[in-house]
C-alpha cells in the first residue's frame, strides 16, 4: 500500500456517526484502522464558546486549515500531531502522535467543508436522520454520557439550528452515500434497533450491482427495495431496507457484494464480526439491526474497492 484509504463520515451532532464507525472499524480490523474525530480541531473550548456566543458547528470555531492539512498528510501516509478535545470535560488535552494505518476513518461535523479536505477522501458518507430522531438520540447521549439535563440539550439544539442549516446540512451534496435511518410508520417512537434505512447511492463511486434485488423483490411491500430517485436535484439510486427485514433477505444482498469482493466473505460472518449491526437499545440492552449491518457492509465494500484501485 502506497497510501492510506480514507473514509469520511460527516453529520450533525448525534446523527449516529460513532455507531456507524464502530462496526466498520470492527470489520476492517481495529489493528488496520486509524480513527480521527474532526471535533478535535475546535478552536475554542466549551467555556470559550459560551463566552463568545459561538457554536462548535460554525467554521470560525474550528481550525479547518489545520484539519485539511492533516488530511492531506494522512492521505500520503505521513504522520500528524493531532489535537485532542475532550467531550467529557469540554477542554483540550495534550496532542497525540498519529501514524496512519491502512484505513483512516474521519468522522465529525465539518469534514467536507473545504475543497482541499474533500479531495482527501476515497469514500464520503453523510448521515441524515430525521431531525426529530436526531434530537431523541442527542438527548439520550448527552444526558446519559455528558451530564446534561434534557432541557439543556434541547436549548442547545435550538441554539445550534441556524448553524446546522447553514454549515452542516449543505455538506450532504459532497457525499457518495447519504445514510438516513428513520422509524417505521407504524412506530414513530422507535429510535434504535428496528429503524429502517434509506441509502442514497450517488454515481460518484461504482456501487455493487443491486439490480438483482429489483427482480427478487418486485412488489412494493418487500422489506428491501431499490429504485431511482433524485437527491439535491441530481439522479441517484435509492436502496431501502426495513427494520423487519429477515436475515435471509439481508444475506441475499451480502452475497451480491461477496461475489464481487471475495474478501467480504469473512466480513459477512457474524461470529467474526460481533459488532456488525449492533446498537444500544433505550434501556442499555444490545440490539441487532440488519439495516445498520448492511449499511456498514456497503461502506466497507467501498473501502476495500478503493484499496484494490490503489494497489
């Protein structure tokens, strides 16, 4: 390998970036993956942001020039001295020396915000859950893990909304895959294991040939559907997987990918990759989500495809 393969996962706060990343890193092998969060490139700590009246989503609150420089270095296999921001304390810690491994996963808020940064990625994913679901996830995470009250989290969401609209959501246009988990119509309160997923597949990278799915699932009631659509004005393929999809149905798609990419045969083994499709339920129990597992596998497929192209 002459250089690392770089995956970007961009989305708003609590859009599910870490959950998605965890399974992909497991599949690729943690020993082969360098994980980087672009929140580390904040310019101000939590107290300074409050004093200045600026949110972490605003470009002026982040060293985007250093972030894009580091991305360019990582792409060519060079090491970086990465800043570290602690979400638990809201302060900065000592920087860490990072040597890029075979795969680098960059997750965060503003990963596609500059042209130079965008050029560093091999695969670009954008997470776009419905805002109501993201709010539910943010309240759950920030109250359980970051010590906030529900009122504080909702107030923060309200304060950040203008910056979300202006700076975060427009990055969707630069992605190769848009991932939207959403609750089924019959259970709009569902927020974890039984969510459906809608994958917008742009023609910017070559996706697996899923046309066989159309032949196999010709009726609209099928749990897995493939169709044509438009996203931000451009034609795209849309793959939808319902939360009630069976293991057999999901395996059919996995076999399509495995035939195209022999290495994925190991990947599809649930025993080898226990984190695949795993998600924490509302009471802390671990649930299995086939839509999540398939999403993680499709993104992994693209990482491995990029590896083949650059050998």
